[in-house]
């Protein structure tokens, strides 16, 4: 009798857990979702402007020169 009760408890527990998991999976599904993404707004992004690339390149070169120049000054006493 104890063996049958353990098996029954295991079956009921498994049924409840699996039913809960299937309900969670079904609750995530949305039937009709209308997503409207407009990538062409008419105005261009800031990184598409040529002056941004020129200024960024100039800053990069200045930083590179400053780092390379300061690394080469080793004084020996």
C-alpha cells in the first residue's frame, strides 16, 4: 500500500509541475503583436556625418602621438 501511495504522489507531483511549466510556456505567447519599426526617419544619425569621423580621427592621432612621445622619454642618471 505504501508503494502505491508513493507512486501516486509522484505521479500527481509530476502532473502539477508539468502543467505549470506548460502554462508558463503558453502565457508567453502573444497572438497578435503589431511592431512598426521605421529605420528611415529622414534625419541622419550623428555617426554618419563626415565631420564626426574627421574630429574622431584627429583626436585619435593626437592621443597616439602623446602616448608614444611620453613613452620614449627615459632619462638615465
